[in-house]
C-alpha cells in the first residue's frame, strides 16, 4: 500500500466528528439513542470483517466511547474464516493504521461452508460466521455484538423479502440472540448510507477488503445487486424512495393488511373483522 496516501490517524478520527458529522457521526449517535443500543456497563464486541463498513463501525465506537456520557467497554474482534495470506495482511494492516486493537481468531468457516453446501456456500458461510462471532463475544464476557450493517442493507432487505420471499421483514436495529444467552446483536449504523461510508474510507486512503472468500467469487448479478440497482432506478423518479422504504417499516397499519405474524402466530384481519356503519 502507498503509505503517503494514508491520512494521519488524528485526521481520520477528527473527520468523523467534523467532516462527516452530518452524514455519519450524527446518524450513528441518533440510531444509538433512538433504539437504545448502548447502556452503562455494557461490554460490546465490535465485529470486524475487514470491509469498509466494519472498519467505519470500529472507529465510530472508539470516538463514541471518548465523547459519550455512557460508560462501556469495547472488544474488537475479527474472525479469520480462511483468508489467504494477502487478505489476512490487509486486515491486520488496516486495523493497525486505524488504531484498532483487534483480536483475530482463526476458523475454518470457508472450508466447512463449502463442504456443507457446495452449490451455494454463501448462506451457510454467513450463518456460521455469525455464530462464531457470537461465541467469541460470549467468551470475552460481552453482552452485545455490534455488526456493521448500514441503511442500504436495511432497505435492500425489505425489498428482497417483499419481491423475492413474499414476506415483509427487515434487519432489526437490535435482537436478542436465540442461541447465546444474555447476548444482544446491535446495528448502530442503521441510519448511515453506504455512500457516506465509501466517502469516509476513500478519505482515509486505506483499501478495505471486499468479501475475500477463497471458495466462490462474488456474483455481480446477484439478487441484492439487482435490488440495489432497482432502488437507484426508482430514485430517478422519486429521490426520497430510500427513506420511504425505511419509513414503511415504521408505519405499518395493522388494520389495513390481510394478515400478520406475532410471536409465530398468524393473525388474520378476519379475526377481528366488522362492518363499518
């Protein structure tokens, strides 16, 4: 990497509060407050994949810890699922340059996921990675695991489910783990748009990792890529379509839908149907 192109750490950290205050910092703090993601006494494991999103999340948490009235501890964790040597070095280098004291642990997720599902290992890989990170967070005594999903991930998930799965679900800002007792998953970048993250990473001068999978290539024509392009196309007609998709998940009128699920129970409008006078 070109050392001369990399910003000094102090400038990178200051930029989150100053240069990117409106689009990154303010939205990070807003999500934490709106969804009550951080409390006094928390010990939060921040998951770092080496990509632009997780590296940005780590720096945001470092700055938030400096400026927040809440007292909480942080652990930065990264799982090596079977990276080649070059990608492992990129992960280590970027964390070092960003001042992130990361704990990297080795696993064989890439290999096992491919054996279990050779045709489509990505789904299995994602599940195994999540479980591995939960386990590591629990081992370190953390009560929360923070992931770097951002605004675009959230709205794309809504459309993916509506158009391709026939249901209405999105990524939640926080979730209680079903398999790991006393662990909660949080997504503090819920309001931060991907374009802002890309701009910040370009400013740092660092080159973040992409998928880095040694088993399969990332498909440019994937369903999520299609949804991403679809949203961009609709924005030509309605520039607010992205925020409207998110708002749709906040403005569900249960009296104007055919059925919904609550705690695994399906409730139909016929259950409480009556004719208006």
